[in-house]
């Protein structure tokens, strides 16, 4: 039976990263080739491709996604994309995310203070919200494919 799996679009070879590039991952492509794949990028629909870099900034205990140059807060718009995925695909069997991403990192996203110094590594803003929405499914990044 085919599983329904959302995968970070950049891992699938889509050119959706901030620099207009991809992070195509042959292990991801091979491992999930027989599954129904739902490409997912919470940043590209909001910010376009290419786009300014974004960072997760901790502000009074809350994480926000802020444009590195514009200083614009993109948190709500990115979370809206996660909500859209949830509304369209509440029946996912698994999610595979891109490590270190401000949106999709799982424990690998650099968290910065207001002075832009790394103070921790945690989940990206979209990853944290996905974990809330999809409590009963496996959510991993490309570094942990063996757990599939």
C-alpha cells in the first residue's frame, strides 16, 4: 500500500530555496519512490524564489521568522502555508523535512537572539507547527531517513 508523504520540495529537486537552488537528495528520492509524494515548501509561496534569507529570532520566549535584510516578520504567512497543508492533507502517513532550514529544521535550526547571535538549535517554525498538527505520524528530516 502506498503511503502519503509530504516531503520538503527542495529535497525532491524543486528549485525553491532562498538562493534559487535545490537540495535534491538521492536517498530521499530512492527511499520514497513508491509512495504518493506531496511536495511542500512553506517559504516559496510566501517569499518567492529566489528570496532574501530568513532567520528564526527568539523574542521574549517566542520564535519569529524574520527577513535578514528587510527585517519583516514572515511568521504568520509561513504558518498559514502549514495550515494549508493540514487542511488539504490531514491524512498524511509521514513527513520528511529539510534539516537546518528556518522553516523545516528538526532540532537543527539555528535560533538567534536580537543581536543575531546563535543561542540554540531547535525546530524551525513550520516543523514545530507540523508536530502540533500531525501528532500521530513520523516526522523526520533527510538526515534520519533510516527511521522510515
